[in-house]
C-alpha cells in the first residue's frame, strides 16, 4: 500500500496545472481543516507549490512587470487582508496583462488580477469586492479542503491536467482538448460543492469590504452587471464566470446584504484612477493611445483631471513626444494632490527628454516625500545608474535592501550597480539572489557559481557566496526529490 507522502507528490504537481486551467470548487458546510485535509496538502506543500507557481508566473510574458500597478494592487489587497479573520497569512498580488475579465487565487496566497478586470470595474469598491472574494478563497483554505474532499478519486484529473499544461508549450490545440476533457470530469465531481464555496467567499469578501471602508454595494453591482453582460455571450462568456459559477441565488444574497447595510458613499482613490489611466495608455498603438488620451482631456470625460493628464503623459512617452510630455507633466505637478505615482512619471519624463539634472531632482524630492513608495526608489536608483553614478546608486540600493531584503527588483538593481563598478562576484551574487526570490533556484546556483569563479571578492564575500550556493543546492535537491 502506498504511503501518504508517496501518493501526495503527483497530486501537488497536478494541482499547479489545475489552478491554472480551472478554478477549484468551493464549499461551505465542511468541518474545520485540521488533519483531515492537511494530511493530503500540508502548509509546507502549499508554500512550496506557491513558490513554483510564482517562478512560472515571473517567466510568463503575460506577467505585467509594472511596479506602479503591482504596488497599487498590493496596497489594495493588504487593506482587505488586514481586516480579514485570518490576517496572519502572506499574500502576493500580481497583474496579468490580459484584456479578459478575470482574477484567481492559487496556492501559497498568490492572487492574480487581469488588466481587463482593473479597467472594467466601474469603481474601486467593485475591484475590491473581487479581490476580497479571492482573498477569502485563500484564507478559508479552499484548495486544501478540495483536495481532502476529492481524495484519491481526484488524482487522475490532476495528472491529466498537468500533462495538458505541458503539452500547451508545444501544441496549444492538443492541450486545449485535453484540458476540456478533464474539466468536464472535474466539474461533475465538484458540482455539489462549488456553489456553497462561492457563497462562503461572497460572505467573507463582503465582510472585508465593510470593515475596510469600501462600499459593500460594489460586490452586488459588479456581479449583477457581469451576469447581465453574460447573456450577450455565446461560448465566449467572461473568464471570471467560467471559473466562478454565478447564480441568481448568489446575486440575491449579495443584494440582500447590501440593502440591509447603512448607506456609505465611498470616493475612488486617486491611485485607482491613475492606475487605470496608466493601463489605458498601454492599449493599442502609440498614436491611438495619444489620440484617446487627448480626447478624454478635451471632452472632460474623466473622474480626475490629474489622472487623465497622467494618461496623456504616459501615452506621449510611447510616441517619444518628450517636449509635449514635459509640458503636460508640469501641469500635472500643479495639482494640489500630488501622488507618488505622479512624481515618478514626472521624473521619468525628464529623464526621457534628456534632462538628467531635473529628473534626479524630482526623484530626490519624491523619494524624500514618500520614502516607503518603492517604485520611486527603483526609478531613482535606475536614473543614477543611467547617469553613471553607480556609487550613489549602490549606496541607495544597499539602504533599501536593509529594509526590504526579499525584494527581487532591488537585487536586480544591485547587480547592475556592482557590474558598473566592476564587482563581478557581488554582481553575480545579486543576480543569484534575484533569481532565488523569483523561485528559480537553478539560475541562482548558476549565477553564484559564476561569481565564485570570478574570484574578485574578499574572504568574507567569498564565504557568504559559498554558503548561499550550498543552501540553494540543498534546497533545489530537496525539491527535485519531491
């Protein structure tokens, strides 16, 4: 008879594929987790799987590597997490560059949000309602519950989905057929649970909205509009509806909660409007983006003039119209409410126009006014490197790394600073740290090995590098065994 540890490993490999291909089914009236579900899917298993997922996410071209948008989403997410019933968990919120309306929770507290959802939500409360719903899926350990409920009968589905996702790399059509067949089997097994789990996520998400001072009506408004829109779709219903079964009963439950709540008028934050303007400026061709942004400003079709001008500056940078971008940036800076995102874009505009002095001045002012806003620090360090001030860049990045040692972007900037200064060991070591934080231990070992071979570090630096190499080798070996 197979031991639990031996039969659990194929399940973990398949679960990654499952989380990408279909959303797990959710149920509410199940006993507390305890040993019943964690015997199949422990906390350690989930964290290991979560790291593997993020390694693939960071390598996927659809991952939107945009610090400003990601920072906003994490601020929004943790505002909700802080008022949840299980706020001790760590989360990673990331953005997927995809126009479809979707969001999803995966093992390890990893929550992805499509750009299509960010642009479709008509208010910040609507966006928060979807993010809160996904947070509830994580805090309630729904994936572990699903594994416990399905037990061994679910393993063939997981294995088949794993093979389907692997096949997608070479032949998407074959993979699509494989996923479709396993989805049908999975849906049949999960039907008794899916609606109850979704109701639980609705209830807890609603409570988070209320406690975080968002408009709780945002949840019913968004899902009702999504349900109405789905009537105009044939086989191409919004992705969110395909992965999150939406019923009239759920809509009624949301509306009943909203009607019972006291009226709360919540104004969207400027950061919400800035992020949406930033994403719109990325859409379509550069010339079309500029035309659309100009039209929005001229016709006053905006909730925030600052955000509309921010979108125009972003679009103008795409077309390399630097003089006009600087003119609009100065108007943007005249606003009484200057957010760090605005300062960041203004500094980028000056640097793109070739005015390094003004750019560094804006970065210095912004980083002093908003020391905790990391995108500004990234920009400042990158600007120092661009102007060949690697020593100043290294001092700043080292200071930031003492505060945020697990920030892979800071390690990448550190690698560039060391490279400019001719520090080969330290440059490779910084690249290795960034790779390890991205979940790519093989790349981390390769980089640290190159650094050790360079042999230009001090005894202490070489000792640290050797220790990190041994640590990553041991971890990679353990993961390969599993």
